[in-house]
C-alpha cells in the first residue's frame, strides 16, 4: 500500500475512486476500450491530473496511452464540457465526492 502522503499516489487513488462513481473500473480506463463511457472517464482523469500539474507523458504512462491521445483528451474535454450536458454531469460525478 502506497502512503497517501505521496501526492502522486493520492491523485491516483482519487482517480480510481472517481472512475467508479461514473460507472467504470480502473482496469477499463487503462485498457484499450473505445466505449464512450470509458473514454469520457479517461478525459476526466486527464483533466484532473493536468490541473495537478502532471505532464502529458506521465498521464499517458498511467493510462497506457500515447501522449498524443492525452493531448486530444485535454482538448476534447473543454469542448465537451462546454456543449454536452451529459458530459458535464459525468465530470460532476467524477470530481465531486459524495457527501
């Protein structure tokens, strides 16, 4: 078990729990599946980790994706968040832990 004082471990632990709140498992998110719900979860993970200062390469290593896919996820997150109500709902479920 990794200590939670490690910021990297803390961020990954948060992401693992958050993808479960949006209906995915961490194994699905790190797989090569192209199902919409899984890709949306990846976009949320990418956005969250980017805001914590992670590089595209580091996020790609964690998600088993090429860094160019991470760049695409970062760009499409903002577009979807702006125009897609369902995606905004997924982001709120991902980011806001239950009370």
